[in-house]
């Protein structure tokens, strides 16, 4: 396909484009596209590389793009989408790429830019452009683990990767093992959650979410249906899931980071290096205080986020925001959360960036520069400054627990759902259970699984050939929901089946009030069902979840059948990693509640605008939406748990209407490790 060549530019991001890319293809880069460093030697080098190539890829010459501002970020520096200057550079490059008249021109501009632009910035802008151009949006881009493995793996493995690539012939290479926990010891309480926070699929999902929903850029890239609300909801679910994971590990729920004056209790030593910047991500020792940042790339005071926070609270409490023209924009029951999401992140859609500033983003950066706020030591930002890495750090969750609480304050101001708004008259759920292939009923089973990932494409200057790293992650046995529904409406109806899983008790084993429990109800699945008259049973597999993407999509090269190209092996990167769908549980069984609700599809359905786009990448629409379409559920995200429960429904049993049902389940964890699937 004419667009295949675009994928070549993802390989080995620091190597010049004329070096062999993507197996046996060589890009014939026009000499005047090269930087001075390579101009002299390029012709000979390219000939040498080209000789044993199967295919030479031509580059049409086009006028050079104006990259002046974009080049302000050096090739060997780290790149952060939280930094306004970097965001502006990315927006400019995205714009250049989107304006290209056709694929050949786009490719040409990209080849020229790739030689000069910071590789992290280039790959980000290039990926956003590919996802949004009409003529390229069908392309499945590689996941970031393969392009920038340095942001995901213990830096120790890279020495071994180089050694293996240089010395061991292709067929005899054995995977390099990365231990499950390498960033701290058991003396650090927060380390109990490292398996979750440092999970590759989790961090990939977060990166990909922000790639699909850029905060800045040309309007067609930023302006997406309910994107502010989805920013709130996806991150709310992260905090809910994290809290459940903490309860499974006998830890209390995460504490909101609201005290910005005292030292932070949480230390974090990431042990990952940026290969591009040739620098380690800095550590944060215990008791560091948030201080004013005064660096070349950023000036922001702690007082600034204090002011923005107060203005956000004021807007919520008075029920409206003030836009740049001084007009009131009401925070309405259904759309208010979307506006607040855009203000909080902030995205270009914020109604008044001057007044409401950048609360969430600058919080990330004040924390990310906590070790060197004035740049005295020339230290880069910590993992909190990068979407690829932020979720590794315990402080991420404290910050986002605060962010979520601001949203919850708004949710506390809007009307509560009445019984009528929750009920589906004459449709009742009469039974529900979950079963696993090994014979468990209402018990889910988790364990450890090892998997291999080839990341040689992302390691520059090591030649070709695969190098696998073996890592260990949480996994669960698949399961099936069986839901019995009785439809006495007198006709066939359609419904939306909504499944959530939440903890049954608090830290001390006491029953939870619904208003606290609802924040930890994690969405497991949402799908449309046909309800025949009378009784019927809905059978649904866990692997069909609307929240997750299949394991193979998180780590694409795994298990790819021989002879199938990357492009054919469909990949949609955004989506909760399937292996983290179920929390870890406990060896003795962790009690949870499975909740199912069938709502009336007539009230849920969304009229999608007619486009010629096929629905693709719809594996994980709950957290990621649908590509180029409206969010496929009209209800507020998180419905029915997004609001304070009505008077009299203080506990879950009192909240239930006949179209809902709750089933107690146990989550059992077996501390055993299953070898990689490919070796089974
Ligand atoms: Cu996704 Cu704070 O937004 O990281």
C-alpha cells in the first residue's frame, strides 16, 4: 500500500532515515534533506545500505517546511506535553503534517523533519497526524513500547540488549528477563502497588489516550465529542481502580494531594533512562516540597495553581464559568462536566485559559520539577512530566485524586438520579452469575503471567534482528457473565447492559456507603442487548469487554502469526490493558460486588452522523470513545454511579431498581507464575 512506507519512520527514531528501516527497505533520502553531519557521507553510506535492500523507498522533493520554532527543543532533550512551549511546537508540526496535500507530500515533509526534530516530539506529532489525516487514519501505528522502550523498561536491560544484539546470533537469543519489581524494596509500603503502576500496558494505555485526545493542536484534532468529560471519566476510573488495587493489598485509599506546602511523603526512584536524552529520569526523595518553578522552559508559582483551584471551585459553586468575552457559561447538568474537563486539563477548548489557567497540567509539572525547580542542576523533569511514564509514580494518584475530587464537587451540585431515571419499567434482572472455564462460580482467579516483547525497533544503533525482553504481569482466568432478564413490556425491546465491579467493604471491613463505594465501581463492560419478550439469558465473555483491548494489542508483536505484517495485524492502542481488567484480589479471596443494570436503549442511543468511516477501534469505547464518531452512550459517563445517590438510597441494596442486580463475588489470587504463552 502507498501508505506502508509511513511506518518505516517509527523504527529506530534516532538513526537517520537513510539507514535501513523496517527489515529490508531503504529510504532514498534526497541529499539536501540531510543535516550537515550526514551530507558528506550519505551517498556512499546509502549505496552500501541500499545494496542488500529488497526495496528502495523514494522520497519526492518538496519545499522545506518552516521548522524554526519546532527546532528550539534540542534533539537530545526530553519532551513534555505538559509544557506549553512543547505543546505549541507539537501543534505547529501537526499542522504542517495535516496540511500536506497527499500521502507522498506528508511522507516527504516527515522525512525532512525527522532528521532535525527532537525524536519524541517528532513521533508524537507524526502519530497524531497519521491518526487524523483522512488518507492515513486507517494506518495502525506501532505502540510506543516499540518506538521508545526506554520509557517503559528498567534501564538495566538495555546493556544486556546491546550485548545480545552484538554478540548472539539471531536464532540463539534468549529473552532477557526483567524482574517484576525492581524500583524499590518491601520496606517501602507504596512498593506493594509497583506491579500495577509500572505495568507496561497501563502506561501504554495512558500514553495512547492522550495521543487520541490531544489537548492542543489544529481544531480538527482537539475538538472531539465530550472530550473534556472523557478526560474526567477515564482518569476517575484510574483512581477508582487504583483504590481497589490498594484495598486488595491491605492499604488505605489514596489520599488527595491538597496540602501544597508540606513535604510530599511519597518518594519515587524510577530507574528508567531516556535513551534519546541520555539521562536518567530523576528521582524524588521523601519530604520534597512543591516550590515555584523558574526555569528556561517554564515559569509557574505554587500560588498560581492555588488561584486556579479557587477559581474552579468558585465556578462550580456559583454554577457558571466566565468566558474570555466576560459572558456566563452555565455549568449545566449534562454538559457542565465537559467544560470543567477542558478547563482542568486544560485543552485548547478551555473557555478562559487566562482565568482558569492550567491546574492539572501545572500540578504535574511543579511536582515533576520538585528536585530542581530553578534548573540549577540542569536536571530534567521526573516521570510526572511525561504521559508515557507518569502513572509509575505514587504521587500521580495523589494528584489525580485531588483532580477527581474537584470534578466530584461539581457532580455533588447537580440533581440526583430519581428512581424513574434509573428504572426500565417491566424489565427486570432476575439472576446473574459469573463462571470460569476451571469451574469457579462467582469467583474470579488471578495469577502472574510472563510475556515477551521485542523492542529492537526502538533501540538505535544495534543493527537489525529481534531482541526480546521477558516481563511479568498480573493476569486473570477468563470468565463469562450469565444474566437472566425478564421482559414483560409486551414487545421486544433493546437495552444497554452496564456491568461494574466494586469493593464490598472499606479498609476496616465495614460495609461501604454507596456515596463512597460508587467512586470505586469500575466499569467492566457496556453493550447493547436485544430483549425478547419473556425470559432470556445474556451470555457475555470477559474478553469482549468494552473497556479493554486484547492482550495482543497491548504488546503487538507477541504471538503475531508468521508472515502477517504489522499493518495487517490490527492494532488500536487506546484501551485498558485486558490483563488488568480484574484487580489482584487476595490469596484468601477478596469480596467484591458485581453490579449489572439494563437501561432503556431508547434513552441511551446516540445518533451518529453519517460518515463513510467504518467503525474501527471500537474495542475499548468506554474509556476511549469511538474514532471519528460521537461517544456511543448518551448518558453521563459513569452512569448510574456518576452522581450522589438519591435520598434514601444510602447503600447499594436501597439504590437498586428491578432492572439492576448485585452479585457477591470473590477475587482469588494465586501467587504462581505462568510461563510465556508462546512457549506453552
Ligand atoms: Cu492523564 Cu494527568 O492526565 O495524566
